[in-house]
């Protein structure tokens, strides 16, 4: 059974850091592009970052560029999102999603096949 499970969310002060994990089961993650999305209160789900399956190219939303880093550890079948210099506007539920043999900047929710359940990130003093 294909499953993605996010973890690592929590409450952090502005300027702090969190590392989100997206662990896969039922499939080999390195065959898949992985995207991180977030959905704040009353907002639509938006793309934050993605990593290609073919060459591990990475892409970032302008709002997080220079602060967030996406990476994958194939041995652990896990993709990470390191989030630094967090801001209150980063508060959202963060989701990871997968697409088989995806390449390029996959920025739409419709481009992904499987989704995790989400993890809450709250940035507040």
C-alpha cells in the first residue's frame, strides 16, 4: 500500500527552524518526484518546493527561497524540508506529495498522485 507520512511539524518562534520529513512506504521514493505544499487558514493549497526524480533538481517558491531546503535520503526512503528563518506567514499545514518519474517544476496539486495527511507548522511568539 502506497503511503506518505509527514512529521516534524510543531510550534516555533519567528526566526526558528524546523525540519519536516516525508517518509514513504509501499514504493521506492527515488523513482518519484516529491513536492511540498502548504495550506494556511482560509487559503488555497500552494506549492512550496519540489525535487525531481530524474536528476534531483530542486525548485522553490519565491516566498521561501533561501530559507527552505528540500533533500532526499534514498536509503531512508525519506524526503526532507529544512525550514530556517521561519516567519509567522509560514504558518500552515504542510503536505508532501509524490508523482511517479516526475521531472521539472511540478507546481500544481493536479500533477501529483499520492498525498500525505499533513503536519501542522505554527510560527508564533
